[in-house]
C-alpha cells in the first residue's frame, strides 16, 4: 500500500518497498515539455555545429574539435576576449555611476522635477538601441558637433578627430550611456526598498548628505549594487549593436562581433567557428549568472524592511536641491535629448555633412516623404508590430500559467521556473546563431519567415514574462483561490476567473514590456529575417551599413515617435494599478 506525502516543491509517493519517487502533475509535465521543445533544439544544434564539420551541401560532417583548437590557439581570440572584458566592465561602471546618481536624487532627495525622471527613463526604452548608437555616432563622429566644438575651443584642426569614437573607449562611452535608464530603474527599486531611518540617524549625528550616501546608503544597498553591476556586465558581454556599428568600423573586435562576422560572411559562412565562439560566450555568461545568483542569495544579510519600522523618507537638500535637479536634466540631455535631437536634425537634411551654418539653411522634408511612400518602411513597421504583438501574446499567457503553478508549488512546478529562466544564459547573437541552425535543418521551410523570428523572440523573452507573472501571483493570497475551490470551482475555473483578473495589471505591463523588447531587438532577428520579412531594427542597421544616413534618421524619428506612445502606455498602465519600476 502506498502513501502520498505532499509538501515543498514536489509531491513524493512512497511505495510498499519504501522507495520514494517524485510525482509531477500531467499539466506541469505538458508545460515543461512545451518549454523544452522551444529551448533544447537551439542549444543542441549550437553545440552540435561547433563540434562537426560542414559539408558543401549544408549537412554535418564528422566530429571534430578543430574549431575550438583554432579558437584557443589564435591570438585574435585572446584580443577579442580582452576587449570584451574591458568593454563590458567599463560600460557597466559608467552606467552604474550615472544611474546611481540619478536614483539617489529621485528616491532620496526633495529635488524638483524628480518624479519626471521615471517617466523619462521609461520613454527612453522606446528608442531602439541601434538607433541610439547611430545618433551618438553622428554626435561624436569626425564631422559631428562634439569634435567641431573641441577643435573650435582648442583652435587646432587636424586630419584626425579630437575624439575618435571608433575606438574601445568610444564603445564604452556609448554603451555606458545607453545603459543608464536600465541602471536607474533597477537601482531606484533597490533604494525604494531600503529603510531611510539609518540615513536620518547619520544626518542627526552631524554627517552631511554626501557622507551619509557613501557610508550608509551605499553600504546598505551593496548587494543590490553589486548584483546590478554584474547584470550590466552580462549585458555588456552580449551587446551587439555597439560592437557591430562602432567596433567593426574601428577594427576593435569583441566576441559578439566575431560571431556575427564568422556566421554572416556572404561568401563562405563558417558556422562551426561561429558555433565555437558562441559556446565560449555562452560559458562566460553562465559563470557570471551563477555569480549573480550567489550575490542575490547572500542579500538577506542586508535586509532592513522588517514591518512597522520601515519608513521611507525624503532628505531635504536645501539649496542643493536645485543643483540636484540640474544634474537630472544634464543626464536626461545626455541620455535622450541630445541623441533624439541629432536624429531630428539629420532627418531634415538632404545629405549629411555635420552640423554647420550652411546645414541650418537647407532643411527639407524630402526624407520623410521618401520614407512614408509605399514600400519598405510601411512593411517593416507592420512586420515589427506583428512581431512584438505576437511574441508578447504568446509569452504572457503561457508564463502566467507556469508562474501560477510554480508560485503555488504544484508538484514538480519548480521545473517550469527553472526551464523558463534558462534562456537568460543565451546572448541574443548566440541565440540567433542557434536558431539559424535549427531552421536551416528543419524539413519545414521556416527560415527567412516572420514566424521564425517570432519563435526565437518568444524563447528569448520567456524569462521576462516569468518574472512579471510570478511577482503578480505572489501578491494574491491563496485564501481567495481556496474560497473558490470550496464553492466547487475546478482548477481551470480558479485560474481563469480568479487569478487572471487579479494579476491583469502585471500581465498588461508585461505584455507592453515584452512588446518593446521584441520590437527594438536587432541581434536576434538579424540572421533570421528574409526578403519581405524585414523589421524596423534590422532595416535601421542595414541603412547605416549602406550609408543612407538621412533616410535612416527620418525612419528612426518616426519609429521613436510611435514607440514613445507605446512606452507612455506602459508607464501609465503601471501607475494606474499602483505598480512602480
């Protein structure tokens, strides 16, 4: 005779012989199988490609380790790895410094206009990163206003620019500034959850605001700060737009640009080499994520919110509050106003030759007329909207069900959380290479279709859907579900009629967030799109590669305007239901 023991994250059955085995519910098993079908094939194909030769007809040849041998014996790999480490850490440090300063002002001071900083940061999420990089290249390029101003002040104009943006330091500067909205939003959440009574005690003891921030605030938020630093370093490791647009032009290679070049060579793509590069980058990201997880688990030692004693307060800076507001405005100008303003200026030029007195007298709307004419822009907008909407519509309900099962500790449901989070280890360019191999080798002709990009994007953004939905489910007390079950409702009825309405705010924000991410990503769809399925981010990338600067700027301005509307909806939807980011 057997007895069932339910508890923890799984259900255990003990048979007559005393042997215990885990029992997984059929629904959990089905969902786990669906997730594995989405995630395992690209992983296996990526590894398989890196250890097999490729025949001329595209089929796999014999097993080999030559790609790894060539990789580790090549001096270029060591250079790329070193550049990747310096680039990721440098951009992360710059982003943390600016984002932390912004978060401290917004969450801990009485600076005027501080409440607008969150909205502006959310709106900046609507700017595709590839467009952001292009804007900074126009600002910092040889004919850009920054170099022109430096030469005017110094009085020395040479053949070489005063600041060479096509360098490792230029890459760090652009990527670091681009990460500021993300670091601000995440660091603001850390500071928002920290009891400020310790800071008040320091101020009452005679410490100044800066000394208090350094000795109290930063130390209490150290685990969150280190975790955020590590997260941004990981993002730097997998970054693609800056290495592709800035690094390749300046002959500065990093791992992601090496992967792109080896697998995107129009004459002889070397998928084995790109697979080996991808596996190495994948291993580095896995190690960093393990360290990130370790930091989060040790964060309990720094908890300060204990119930009735938690009192978030604002520090009075006196006259210094106006200087704090000036710093907020300077960061906004650096992160958003200058890049967008440069794009608007370039979009009104018949041809781009920098910011000069003559250029101010030849404004034209011809570029907008060209872009708005029937053709690629309209098609790419439609494809991009379909991509974002389809991805979000698949991710959100699937992850809502998985999150509910995992949060309520259904038998074996912890597997769903682990599997759905697994795509975090894939940099976007690595996942693009992996899905390229999957779709090329499938008997069904998916490669080059919009459906292939939707499938890859769905896998890419599963972790974001899982985290949003999981947080929403945790806010619902189980008594509400128990009451419905007592009244005779089944599990399906409880989920559809009780759980989903209560987490609808979190799911709506999740849908908009996944939509934004899928719409502006360029590294993932770059190798998967084909004729007739172009999307906006890839079109912008191609226009820059072809030197069509003014058309790119006009297309970018129109797209930014559309995405700003979507980002504003994201922000106000969250505010309406009391969610803060």
